C-alpha cells in the first residue's frame, strides 16, 4: 500500500534531488522494509500478553529451560520473518524498476534482523511489565513508535525538515538503520552501513539485557 500509493505522491511532491540521484522506489523501498520491521517487532509483546492471560506462559516457565533462554529464543525468532519479508518485497519490486543488489540487500536484511531481535526483546519486556494491563502496552508502544518512525526519515527526507528535527534524528537509532539500508539497497557500502550495524548491535544488546533481566524476575 505504501509503495503503490504513497511512493508516487512522494516522488511528485519532494522531487528526485532529495533522493540523492536515486529513483523514488530505490530510495523509498528500504524505508518501507524498516517500517515493516518496526511495526512487526514492536507488536510481538501482544502475543506474550495473550499467553499470560491464557496461562500457557506459566506452563512454559515450568519447563527446565532457563528464563534467559526463553527470552533469547523468543527474540531470535523475530529474525527469520524480517529477512524473508524484506527479501520478498525487494523481489516483487524488481519489475517496477527497483535495482536489486543481492549481496548488499542480504547484508541489509541481516542488519535489520539484528535490530529486530533487540526491539522484539524490548516488546516482550514491556508485555511482562504491563501484564493484565493491555492499555499500558499499547499506549507506550504507540507513543514511541510514530516519533521514532517520523524522526528517522522513513517516510520523507529528514533533510527537508527544520533544524530541531535534524538534531532530534541524531539521537534516534532508527535514523542510522534507515541510512544504512538505503546505502546498501543502492548497492554501496560506506560509513552509513557501519553506523547502522552499530545501532542495530547496540539495540540488540540493550534489548536482550533488559529482556533477560525482566523475565528473570517472578511473574507474579
């Protein structure tokens, strides 16, 4: 929907110079892939809340597995869907003018998967903290989701915004991830790729640390 309906409007309103010489699709597609990852992994905690309500999560805790292993396993399972979804979208867009660079796209999806592990772990942590209070989970998730998305330049070039937005984007880890994906999807590897990898790794480390600490506490 975003690629088919928002993409043409983006090209007509902003213009090619804002995309660094790339086509609208080549510039916009990586942002859409990141957006899918952002929405998908940030909502995974709602599945855990359902398990908490039905009692299935308590039965899992009765197994010999350590709680840290449970959190790491849940977070790692976010990696495969992200990579497959991103790859599928890139392949579908080839007939519409997207230039596909296989190795670069694969590296970009790996970096995105690392980011998804951390964000998924944070989502699970939020679900545990807000158990039996779904409104808290969705309130926090929605409050953080859209500022992070807008200030990362996913939808529009952040360079076109006011100075305060450009400054705020520097403190947004998603900004570095989006820049890295755009660089890689364009078939190049440079400084943006390195910073995107650092942002993804830090997010994964922080997310897993918070998740393991949260799940190690007593549920009730």
